[in-house]
């Protein structure tokens, strides 16, 4: 037995109020299983079933009839669920009743009104009250295109209200998926509707039969009187009298209703004018709203209102609309000029530039505002660079009294990090260079003006060029424009313009870098400038000559500037002039350093006995490395002995709070030890690891085509000799440092061998045997200093080689390894573990 359905429940109606014949949408639950299941629908007590159109179990569309109740519920009745309930109500608005002679400002006729824009009558057609589904079964729209239907049924129509209605067309279009039984039900529904219509017409005739007889008798009497009177038009005849009566009645009616009809025409005109004012209030108020929003800076609101007005009234032919819209265009033109002026103002942020460009794009500004902004920024940066030079040329800095700088002078020595310092922070750390530190208040007076000028000039370039470059990139990829710009095709237009102007922008970058280089040359290398450019970029003749230390600082600044520009992915050919400048600055710095330090070097060399021959070759580097090892040894001694002894003495004499001092001291020494150790390992490990690849492939060696191995090749022996040399150097200073240093050296060598073996695409049989021999020989020779990382590297390297399956190959490998150990036994004795105490230095 099937489960009983719930009664219908109406939970919403839209709209909630309106006059008679208002079309409403009813929503709820259990509103029927189909059109045939819906047997009752009343709104405010009026039966609306005739105009009801069942859409689904939760939706019904109908028209409200002229109900007696002003407000009432919506009651739905179905066969499956019975009488329903409602949680909402509908309010019926009743028109005011006005007599034919009563005065009224508005003619109450809400069923029809005239629309000026579309020039159409909005009256409700009686056909609109017909059911949209005459068959009474569920509509299933087919997927056959309209054009195909017109070809199949030429000259016909699927609209059942049309004179050329085709039933076949209608069934294919609306009931392609209906079954035959459903169509039979639909046919019965049509028959019932036709029979009801015929019965209604017959009942109407039967009810008015007596009236018809009375009218027939009256007409017969009139006919007899006319025949007896005659048909000629003579004065005093019945026909003439009847005509006179009708004319007087017509004149009286015209007199009575002329004023009323005039009022109706006037009311119609007034109402249409009010409708126009209400509908187009937005347009009439738009010029004033644009002015107000511009003053508040709400440019987005202005643009949205303009786009709306343009879509509605851009092509209007109504004179009043054209006049108001022309005023709107005048305001928008003024806004375009204002935004363009703000866009070209300098200085400005990249965010503001992109914002103003988007605004101008959405307002369809003429020209190319983005390129105008790029050009203005280019000119401004060039002028900033010249102003920087003029500032240092014309400004005379007075000596500082008692180390107190004059606060009125320009902040040339600002202790805050500059743009160059911020951008080159990471690069300086990677290079091991020094970063700018907070400067004392006397820095501006102690630093030469050329150095200050180069630093500030670099800050100007690094501070402005990144935004300039990013603006161009945004211009190229079209990200400057909003979604509106994408739809209107401005993005593609921008990309096309950018492709055409690539050479122009390249010339801009070249001009900026060229001016940067020329200004620096004018301050430091004036002889490298053409004679005609000295007056513009020179002017430093009265300044003091810089020493090598100051030139080194300038090179550091220029190099940081070059690295910062390279990080922007500016092409290298545009930065080549800066690289050429760096090379000439290095040469100049070297020459100045040699000129100023020749005598000092001679005296120091004679004192320390560093010169070993007449060619000037010294052992200065070796001495520095040896002293580096001594400092490392001393750091270990401080950490393990000195600080512990001091802590014991502090505790013995009752001093408190020394734990933090001891910990900070130990941490500082450890940090110094770490940095020095890394520097030493880098100087020693890189040459050894770097010699492996050239040694392996010396003489065009190929792993895929080599002879049967006869022993370990010389490059491996040279690498071992280099490792032994480091061992001897470290052992001379501190035996405790030997394992620490050698393990890192060995780790670097193992990583490089692993990399080289993994890069080989394929090995021949002899190649695999040769590679395994050299890896095993190297691993066994330095086994005393292998750690977990180096062991893993050797394992990965050996796994990259083909395995040896032949017993003869394994035997040959073992013999060659024993031969290598015998030949290198004397040299490798120094690799034996030692427990000698560290030497105090």
C-alpha cells in the first residue's frame, strides 16, 4: 500500500500584493504531482484555477482574480493531498472608484499604460489568460533546433494561438518524450474542455432566450411603423424624428464627456511624464552625482555609473536624454583630464600608477595613458640623477663644530638603511661582503663627497628603477587593466602597443644606465668621458683624490647596484655598461692602491722577510692561512680551557651572575670559530674538488671507450697529495684540528666524485671497472676521515656504476687496489689517527 501524501502547504507568494489580474508565483510543498492533480486554487477567496499553471510540486504560477476579500490566504487543493494550508497571505489592491462626472488628476486604468521608450501598449491580452499547457500533461521540451522545425513544417507554427498552428510541430517541440498513454489522457482533456465550452455557450443562449424574443418583437414593431410611415426623408417622419433624437443624444454625450475625456488625456500625459521622471531619475541626477563622487575620490562609483548610463542612453534619440547625456560626457572628460594629471605627477607609487591607468582604461581615455606614464617616469628619473649631481657640485659642506652636524644641511649622511643597502642585503651575505652599519654622526664630514655622491646616486636608481621596470612588465602582460578592459579588448591592444614599443623602452633603460655610468665616471674617471660631456657630467676637479679604501667602497656600492638591477631580470646587454665601469674602477683602484702602498709593502716585507725572490713573489697568502689555523686552534683552547677556568675562578670567589657572561663569550667564540673554519675549508676544499673533473677527462678520456685498467690514474694521486698537504699544514699548528678539517675536505671530495659519476650517461665494461677502482682506492685511502655524509656519497657513486658479475673482473679489481695501497703506503701513513694534545699558541 502506497504511503499517503501530505496536504499542500503554501510558504511564499511573489508579489505579496497587487490589483486584480496580477500574475503571482506560489511556492510551497506538496503542491501536486502534475497538472491533473491540481483541482483547486483560491486566493483571497477567489477561484484562480482557470489561470493556474502547474510548474512543479513546489511552484505554481497564476493570476489573482477580482476577489471579494482585500486580504486572504492562498489555499491549494490536490487529489493526492486534499485541502491545503497557507503560512502567507496576499493583499488585493482595489482601484479607487470614480464617477464619470467626478474630477480626477489621474485616470484610473491600471490594466493598460503606454511606454514612451518601447512605443508599445502594455495592455494584458486576453490570450495571456489562456493556460500555457492546453493538454494538461507535463511539458518535455525537445532538443530539435527551431530552424530544423521551420524546414520540416514550412509556413506553419507551433503556437496554438496562431492561425497557422501545426499540432505535429507542437507535440514534437513540447511533448517529444511523452508516452502514448499520456497523449490519450491529453486528448480526453481537450474533449472535456471543448464539451464544457459548448455547454457554456448553449446555457448562455437558453438563459437569454426570452430577451431575444422581446428584442425580436421590438424590431418587428419598429419595422412595421417604418413601412407604414414610408422610407422617404420627409419632415416630421418617424425616421427623421429618430435621427434628430439620436443627433441630440450624441451632442449631449459629447458635451457631458468632452471635459472628462480631456482630463483623461491630460492625466495620461502627466502619468507618462511622471513615469519618465521616475524611470530616468538616475540619468537626470548623474551629472551632480559625478561631481560629488569626484570630490570625494570615489572614482570607482563614477566609472560604474558612467558605464550604466552609456549602455542605457549612449545611442538615444530622445532630445532631453541627449542633452543630459552630453552633460555627463562633459563631466567624464574633465575626470579623464584630472586622472591623467594625477597619473603623470611625480613622485608617485606603483600602486597609484596602476590604479589611475585602470581608471582611464575603464573611461576609454584617448591615447595610451600607460605609455605616457612610463615616459614621464623615465624623464623624472633622469632629472633626479642630474639633480643629485648638481646638489653635490654646488653644496659646500662646512666643518662640523664639536662633532655636531648642522641639522639644516641635506641628509647626505642619513644613518637609516638606504635602498641599496636593503636590496643588496642578501647578495652581500652570499658574497661574504660587509653590510652597511649604522654610521656615526660625523660620517658625513669624514666621507669624501664623491663616495657620498655615488651612494646617493645608486640609491636614486635602485629606489626608482624597480617600480619603473615593474610598470613596463605590467604594461606588457596586460595586468594594468581591469576585467572591463579585458572584455573591451584593451588588454590585447596594450600588448600590441607594448610589442611595438619594446625598442623605445629598451632605449630608455639604456639611457638610464648610461647616465648612471657617465655621472660616476665624471666624479671618479673624468678622463674616460668625451670632451663634450665633461661640462655636463664633470665638475669634480677641486675634489681630493680618493684612496684605494674609498675606491673599494665605491666598487662595492656599484656592484650592489648592478646585482639589484640584475635581480629584476633586466637583460644583461642593458647592464653591460655598468660591468665595464666596474672593470675600470677595479683597475683604477688597483693602480691607486699600488701607488700608495708600494713603500709600505717594501718596509713590511723587509721586516717580516716575506719576499722570496727578485720577482716580488711572496708567501703572504701562506702566512695568512697559517695564522688562520692558529686562530682556530686558539678558539678551541679558549672554549675548552680558558672560559672554563674563568668560570671556576668566578664560582670559587663567590661571584654571581657570571653564567650569562660565560655563555655569551662561548657563543661569540664559537661563531668566530665557525666563520673562520668555513672560510678555511672553502679556500682548501674548492681547489681539490675542482681539479677532479679536469683530471678525469684529461686527454679526451671517455668512460664508454677506454682500455683495460692498469692502475689508478694520476689525477687521483694528485688529489691525495693535496689532501696530505692540508693534513701537514693543519698538523703543524694543531693536531686536534686535523680530524675536523680533513673530514670536511674529504666530504667535499666525495660529493664531487658522486656528482661526476652520476653525470655519466653510460659506461663500458672497462670504464665501469676503472671508475670502481678509483672510487674504492680513494675511499680506502681516506677511510680514517670518512663521516656519514661522505660514506653516503661514496655509496651513491658506486651504485651509479654497473655491477661486476665476472669473477675475473673482481679479481683484477682486488689486485689493482693492493698495488695502489703498496705504492702509496708511505704517503698515507700520515692519515693514521693521532691523539696528540693541542699545541698552545
